[in-house]
């Protein structure tokens, strides 16, 4: 395992962190036996950073149970996040922090996030509630070791946020498709120049850079190196940046863990050739012509009041361009439960806007669902689903 130094603390952090948003599950419940084995294997192979959040269902409790059982808390860095969207008073800070501590079975947090901080205005609202004094108190008591923020907003706002407080670290969405999106390359470089360790989320763009590449893009990668996987290309590209301290990967299968660890063992900065970097640029061009909605499938927009599977609609829509329209519509039939008694598709959107308030990608979801409806619900589709509904009554 390769490690990079947190310049603020001197901590040696594994270049591969374990993202715990989507742990292995069975029938909607975390598979504790499999999760335990994954965690232990990850630690045995050198991963020492585990990322969770208050709003990740069951995640904090799973980490606390497993780490406590094996007495390995001090061997790792735990990162978790204050749910800003749920904080209305200063008392909420304590309520949620106590929840972290109880679930994680710990008395301190190594890396504590302001979760989904998107603008200076949002930070000012928190300051008005006394967040700065609250942080100072928690750091003084040792309950919080480092404090930072995960960013979901515009580039200029990111730079303003970096300058607005004496942060210990930051986390941004970054991959070879997002060099000009949100913080982007400019934000990565700016934070690094300010002396902040920079952690990376969405290195595979919600899996789209792993298994969702357009055929043309995948062919470009294979032509350059047939043995390398799309995952390998994406992660190597990130680790090629000296400014990247660590990237997170949500690994819920042993094959994913093994592949990522093997890549992390060779994760050196400035190791990609000029030719390889040109190939990535061509992949970006191919990708941009195929994908229309930058949804990562994070599900922050859910649940929808109309029971629309919003990420599923967008995945189908994108597949209709990246693969074929027929493939996309087949997926759409499944994702919208079109042949059941309770279908819910893009045409069922009432444009309430609830989803857009929570989307970290700032996608204009209502307008995008309108585009989905036009492409994915042709006349024959509507007629067929209408007949199916009547039959099932």
C-alpha cells in the first residue's frame, strides 16, 4: 500500500480509503458478516481510512460494532459527517455528534466533515448558529482531531470556502470527467497550494467510469492497454496527481477490494505517460457525446413523493445514448416498474422540486425528467403500459 502525508498533521494516509456509503447488504440490511471480512482484509492490506456519515443507513453502527469487536479503533482513521441539512439549532450539533459517538463506539473522530457544504452563504448560516465556537470546543476536548468539509457547489464558491476558515482538510468530487465541474482541477490545485490534504469522492463517477463507459471509450482504453481495466485507468489518473492525498472507493465485493488494492500498491504521482494522458482525453470526448445527465446514483434526491426512481430514470436515459435506445428503454421498463400495478416514470413528475434541493450535482432534475419523458416514453410505450395496467387491475 502506498501512503501520502497529510501536510496538516503528518498523518500517513493510505492512498485508497474505504467508502462506507454502500456496504454489502441483503434485503436492505447490511450483511455484517461480509462487511466484517471486507473491513479486516482491507486493514490487513494497509487501508487505514474509513469514511462514513450520519445519514448513511446503518454504516456508522456497522463500523462501531466491527472495530470494537476486534479492538482496532486506534489502527485506523475514522471520518464521519455532520448532517448540515438536518441542523436547525446549535443543539442539533451536539445531538448528531453524540449519535456519531454512540454508533461508532468511540470517543473521538479523526476527520470530521461539514457534510455537503455548498456555498459561503450556507457556511455563514452555520456560523450564525455558533458552529465555529462549537468546533473549537470539540477540538479542545480532543473529540474532534481534524475538521473539514465535503464540497458540492460551484468552483468560485469552493475557493471562497477554503479561505473562509482554518480548515484541516477538504473533500471534492473529482475524476477525469469532472476536471471543470464543481471544484475541478483549479479547486484541487488551490486547496493543495493552501496546504490542505485533498480527499477524493466519486473517483468512478458513481460506477460509470467502471462499467458504464460508452463502447467507443472502452475501445480506446483497450487499444492502448488491453490488460488494464476501466477502473485501473480511472484510479491511476487520479493518483497521478500529486495534489490528491487519498481517494475513496465504495468496495462491497472482494474482487473490487483486491483490484483496488493491487492498483493502490503502484499509486505513484506523475507515473502516467503523455500518451496515456492523451488517451484519457479522447475517452472524455467520447464520453461527453454519449452521456446527457451527470447523475452519479448517490440517491440523495430520494425518496421522491411520486415514487419515481430518479437515478434509475437517468441511468436508462444515459444508456439509451451510450449503448442503444432499445437498451435504454428496456432498462427504463424495469426502473419505472412500468408493467406493474404501481408504475412511476418521468411523466409522473409533479415538478415539486424537492429532489433538486438535495442533489449534490446540482442537476436541474425537473427539466431533465422532462427530457427523459420525451425520449423514453414514446406513444407505443405509453399505450403498452396503459394496457398492462388495465390487465393487472
